[in-house]
C-alpha cells in the first residue's frame, strides 16, 4: 500500500462525512438568529448602523476564516510518509534484499523501537504514527478527527486545524458577547423589542456559551501543546520516551576484586554496570517495565519535552514562520498576519526530522540510569530470596 497518494483514505464511505456536515450546520445554526437580533436590536431599537456593520464584518470574517481552515483540513493530505529512499533510482527492478540494504544505508536508524511500521512494512520517520482507522502512517500525527471528514490531523494540516478551533472559539465568544449585551438591554427595557426577539437572544446566549466552553477548552489545550511542542499522541503517551533512551555500554570484564572500572567507563554517563552478571545492552519496552519503572517514566514525561525549543520558536515552527532572531527586521509580521488570516499556513520543515530540545539528552540519560538501576536490582532481590 502506498502512503504517498493517500489511497487508504480514498475509500471512505459517505457516512464518514456525516460528522463533517453536522459541524458545518452547527457553525451556520446561529446566523438566522443573529440576523434577527442585529436587525431588530442594532438598527431598529438602538438606531446604530455603524455598530450593525461592525458586528456583521467581525462575525462573517471569523466565519470565513473558520471555513477556510476547515476546507484545508478536509482536502489536504495530513502528511504522506512515502517510500524509503532507493539505493539506485535508475534500476528498473529492486529486490527485497536491495531494498532492505538501501534502508540500512539511510541516515535514520530504523532498527530503533518505533522506527519501522509493521503494518505498512516501511520506514516510519521521526514523530510519525500509524493510524489504525485510516490504515496508513502520517507524518507528525496529532490525532484522528472524525469531524474533519474522517481524516487525520498531521504535519501538513495541524496549523489549519489549530486555526479552525481558534477562530471558532473567537466566533463563539463574540456571538455570546453580542447576545449577552442584548439580553441585558431586554431586562432593562422589556417592552421595546418584539415578542420573538428575546427567544432568539436566549438561543444565542446558550449556543454561544456552550461553544465557547467546548471549543475554548480545545483551543487552550492545543495552545499548551504548541507552547511545549508536543502532539496529542506524545502528550498522552508517556512511554514513547522509551524509544529515545540511550543504550547502556556493555558490562566490563570483571577483575579479581570485581570492582575495578576503566576511566572511560567511569566517565561515561551511559554506563550501567550489572551487579549480578554481565548482560547485553538493553532498551526496555513498555510491557517489560515494572510498576516502579512505569512511574519513573510517567514522572519524567511531566518535565521532559523532547522538541521544546522555546515559546516563540515553537509557535513559529507550527505556523511556518522562519525562526525569530530577536531583530526587528526579522519579525516578519506580514507573514504572521497571512498565517492568521488565511487558514493557518503550513508548518516548517519536511515533517521527517525535527530539532530536539538541547536539554533532552541529559534528562534522558538520568531517566535511563534510574530505569537500568532499578532493573539491576530485580535479579539481585530474586537471588537473595532464593538463598534465604
């Protein structure tokens, strides 16, 4: 199966678009009541054409921005992984052995845990994940969203998805504000508006408040993810850190007193001697961890951000703005404005490699020492109990 052409998502049935149609109708549902409110309240009662035009421009500008980003999320591929680089592009036939050799010759080490997809039987780049619903790998996959036509949110669509939830939140807040101000006026002057206008006002207050709470929670959560440069999968899956752990060096040959270490071994932060017997280098998997080791990984995940480059650089990378150097001539405010107004833009990079947090190596080494040390204690305890 080729991940490049998105064929795995091309077989979606018509019922996969029902949540998308429902989302479109939800966004359009307040507009009839808005027209009634603005016409009866702003024009006829308050006699303020300027305020009426201002509300119309703001509401429908936000609506246009929300729909533009929604369309991008639906029609754009979230991030095709594509085939691995071939050793000889001119050769017409490539055997399985040659393909595996070309993979091994690549810069990425696909022997590491999580770097090879057993479903697609292809290399899986950094931060890519296999979606079981779409049956394909997606670059920098965030989550699978049924509201976007049953598509995944990935490297190429995440900026538009964030733009959609932010603009929808702003639209809900603005509609709720206009409706609450009209409701306050109705309470003060109950007989100045028509009989049906209060019903429209109450409907807008309820819809605006409900969508503000719902979409605002999503917007706040993804603002936190962007600020720390995480995806939803990475934030909810602490054991993904295990694939980044450094491997321990092989145990040394023991001397007569079984205590002497070489200078290189003493200075290496990745050397973890076994107190019982030498064992080969080992990187644990999630199912191999004890309860105490799982708690260690979960506590480390709360502080360890693999790709956190700082607040400004994280947001600039998501919305496709070149790195900010602090100089005024590099502020690129025009590019920021274009990204905010027109669907979120595109993220920086190719979605395969990402700059890492410079502090992550030391934090991973500290976590690895704790995990390997705890693992070395387990055979010691079992041998002690057997001797007793």
